[in-house]
């Protein structure tokens, strides 16, 4: 059991038989009252984020999470199919809701890390930065020179992101999967 003082960003706890990761934790103290912890929790099964106040008397069970390597194979409609890296016949699938916005950066044969809770794969973790090819570029508008110009581009997975004006069709770019932002152009 984790006590109030052990709760911090990054810890994974169990609430109502579901694993939640603490994404944000702020210790708050009211004048003549007692302190409490204001937290944002991310449900690792469905990806939803909830805010909650935790009192000093509260304690939580720490989730037993295991991580394994896997490989993304393909996507069909709303389902994403993965396999174990060493055994391609052992496949599993996750929905778009489970993976969240990161699913738009998955390409075939991409290595990912799975999150296993109670012997069941509940989600995947993508690498923080991925390299993807630009397939379509809209013409950029130069406009105001106070800020750098941006234009909308389409990458090989079909996702649309904003990138600098110098990016052209066929370029390989690096994208941050957590924020969905352009990082840099790769010269290969």
C-alpha cells in the first residue's frame, strides 16, 4: 500500500480494479485546515484523465505493471494489431480509444512497449520520437516574418501536422509522439 506521502508523479496506483498513472501531483495547504494532494490521474486502460483530491488518511494499492516488447503490424478500421517481437504468431489488438492520439504515429513494423496488468495487455507505449516520411505538402504562406512560417503536411501514417516552410514531399522528419509536434528534418 502506498501512503499519502509516497504518492508522486509517475506512480501507478489501483482505483476500482483499474490502473491509474499519476500525471500531475500538487500538494495544497489551506490556512487553518489540513493539506491535501490535488492529482490528475490517467486511466491506463482507456486513456481518460480524471482530477481527484487525496486526503492524508487515504492509501492506495500500487499497481503491478509489467512491460514487454512488441511490434505493430497493421491497422484495420478502429483496431490496431500487434505481435510479440520474438513470436509473430502471438497477436493481440487494441482499439484507437485505448491507444489515444499516439496511434496516428504508428507505422508497420514499429517497435513498441506493451503495458501488462493482471496478465492482460492493456496499452502500448510508443517511442518518444519517431521518424516518418512526408507524403503530401500543402503550399506554405510566408506571411508575418516575426514568427517562423508553418504549413500543414501529411505523413506516411496519414496524420496531418504543422511543420516549417522548408519541409518538402519525400523528406524524413522526426516527430515527438507525446506532443504530436515536428522536431527536426533527418538528413539521410
